[in-house]
């Protein structure tokens, strides 16, 4: 892509608005055990994901994946990582720690840059190293102030960063990959609900009509933004996606402070500005690379006529 399209913006903006507003959704389910919420999220995402693949006519890719042991094994890894990410995020929201979730998603792109340098041998610019250093220092500040690591935020960082790292090696489209992961997790989710029922701890057995509506809706709020994002990405530059994705943790942060009234004090007052400075360095580098790419494309091409 050399230009961003209005269609791409519309799809991506819709996806980011849904993701950024998810704290409201999971806060409404704070009385439901986190693992049960995740189980319903998996179960009801399956029909939505499969319906979308049928609409696209891409079910053959999914069948081929199940017949390819290597691809299936890689999908098991990404499915495990995304389930950890979902579980951590929902638990943080339900337990009144939305700000820590925002912290994790602010750090995520910077962690991905760090993974590229350490695992893929990618060379980082001075600004990128500055972003990594600021993010690391912010974690140190929070650790010293609290007396312990911000484990929730770090779990989000490591689970999503590792998921993105392994996902790029999964040779299947994003829609098919999501459906494959959901299908892999489906037996686990069903087994947990069956076990919870036998133990008499299944919340769904006594859930109200509103609770059931929210639990069923977990499939929609899980699958739909992914579908919107996948379509939006087709009409946007990667640099635009990288920068605009910061709207998600920003929305989560604002919700945590102004709606959920979580305390923004102590070490957070120091750490978050450091994270925002790291974010600024990251965005600066993304824009610099984009300008360099556009300039290179604008140069006259000389060759044999």
C-alpha cells in the first residue's frame, strides 16, 4: 500500500473502538469467574468464525490445516498463548486493574521490536533502543514502588508478543487462523464447563437472562473486531496500523481513570509518562521509515529501455 484508504480507516477504526471499549463489557461480567468467561468466549466465537469462513468460501484452508501436523502444532502454540492473553486481560478488568492492562498493551509494540532484535537479528535504531530502555525503566519504577513486578501487565506483554511472533510463522490467513485456534480451544472450553457443572460451581447454571446474553455475545465481541481489523489492514499502510493501534491502550487507560476511578498516583505518575515517551519514540521511528520508503519509491527508475 502506498496510500491509506477511507475503507481501510473505517474497518480499522471500528475494530479499535470495539477493542478499546471491551473493559465495559467484561466489567459487566465481573461476577462471573474469569475462566468461565474465557470458555464462553471460545465456544461462541467458533460459530461466528466458521460462518465468516463459509461466507468467504475459505473452509478448504481450514480442512487442510487439520491435515497438516506441523501447522496444527504451531496453531496449538498460538491458541495456548492467545488464551493466556485473553484470560489475563479479562482477569485484570474484572479485578479493577484496567490500568495495568493498558500498561501491557502500551508496551506490546516495543516488546515486539525487542523480540525482532533478539530472536530475528533485526538491527534497532537509536530511537528504538531508547523506546525499549524507557519501557524497561518504567517497569523498574513500578516494581520498586509496589515491591513486586506488575505481573498482569507483563503477562499481557509476553503472551501477546509471543503470540504475534509465532503467528507470523503460521502459514494460513488471519481469518482461517483464528477459526483454527478457536476450534483447538473448543474441547478444552467444553471440558471445563462440564467439570464445573459436576462440581456445582458453574455460574451459567444460575445466570440471569442478561448474563446469558453477555456470555453469548462473547463470541461476537471476540470474532467481529478481528474480522474488521483483517479487512482494515488491507486498506492501510503498516505504519498507519502500528501508530493507530495505540488508540486501544489509550482508551483503556482513560476508561480506567475517568470511568472506573482507578488510582493514578505514586509510581504510575512516573512510569506512564515514560511509557508515553517510549511510544513517541516508537511512532517517530515508524514515521521516519515510512518517509524513507516513500522517498525511495519516488526516485526515478533508470534501466534498459
